[in-house]
C-alpha cells in the first residue's frame, strides 16, 4: 500500500490538533486536505453577502468543521479582479466577531488579509494562520507573523487586485512563480515566521494558459519542503473551459481541478464546497492506494 505524504505546519502556540514538539506546536496531516472558504464580505465573486450575518457565518463554519476540513479561511476583503480595497477598520469589523466566536471551537483558523494591522488583531483574537495574497512582500506582515509565532500562506500575485488581469505576462510562468515563492518562503523563515504554506495564485495576474501550466506543474511546485495550496474554486478559468458563467455553479469544475492537483502532490485545496471536496478527496485517496 502506498502511503500518503505527510505534511505539516509549525506554530509557536497551541493549535487544534497540534502536537507539542521542541520546535513548537506541529499540525500534521496526510495526503491532501481542505481549507474551507468563509467570506464575510458583501462583494466576493461567488458568495458575496451570504455570510455577513454572524449567525449565518457561524453555522457555515461549524458545518465545514463537522464535514472534516483541516482549516477555515475567513476573508473580510474581496480580492476578485477589479475589487476595490477596504479600510482596515471595516475589514476588522467583518472578521473579528467570527474569529472570536470560533477561536475555542477546535478548528484551525486562517484569515485572508493583506494588512499587517488586521493580521495582528485577528491573531490576538485567536486566529492561527495568515493567508496573505500579497505574498509576505510587506516586511511588517512578516514581522507580525514572526512575533505572534503564526504560520503564513504566501501567494503569488502579479500586480494587485484592481489591475492584475490587465494583460499579465511571463517569460516562464512556472519558473517565475516558483522562484518568487521560494524566495519569500526563505525570507519569511529567516525573519522568524515558524512555518509557511505556498500558493501559486491561480487567477491572480494569470491567463488561462498560465493557470493550466501552474496546475500541471503542481508536482514540481510541491517538490520543496513547503506544503502547497491550490485554490481553483469557482474561478473564471472554469467558465472559460466549460462555459459556466455563474460562479456559484462551478463546483464540479472546481472538484475536477482540485482532484488533479491532489494527485500531483498538493497538500491543501481551498474550496467553497468544502464538504463535497472532503468526500471526493477521501474516495480518491482510497482509489490511489496500492
């Protein structure tokens, strides 16, 4: 029987499911697991407004926990193409009540933010990981994560959300994205961030061909010691490939892309339809056993 690869993230504080070691608290998992999406924004591209009420967000969070996700990713600012930024105070008003309510409920909490001041507040409130679509380029963000002892997700993005899809160009998209992720991971670790997760940033300053090249290179991207997150859920490439203009109807395409990424070595997939992904990945894992 072929054993599934074991992945891990390290923290300087206790985390749900973590094991205390000499390096800190380590959360391990085997094979590919799920990061469940929980947007508390009015304007996210596929589920904007669905979770602006705290009770609705809590119900969805608890459902995903019970379905078996490894962690939740809470977002208070839309990063869809063309999205306008929001002030830190507004972003905190959206995410802090949910983080505080879930901090003691036994699930890893990631917060999707580009702002160091937001990261600092949510970590104090009980979040465990910062998911930075800015790729930890901001030294203040690296410092916040290092001082808190929090793990971080480093994502590649060409440009910024308002302009990133205005004719993105690369010489070699796989080499450039991998080079950026490796550089940022080493920099973050050198500055004291205890652990990082890498995300090639599908749809963030990439054409369809760029996205497909990165997906096909998941094995190569996963060859380093850092776990890789693939986040294709409900993205526009599915409409381009399969003719599904309504983002909320793209879960079958999301599953197809994420199952392929898991077979190629992805440690995590970020998904809106979290329960369906947990089920599909468990079945696929059984089929791949020798």
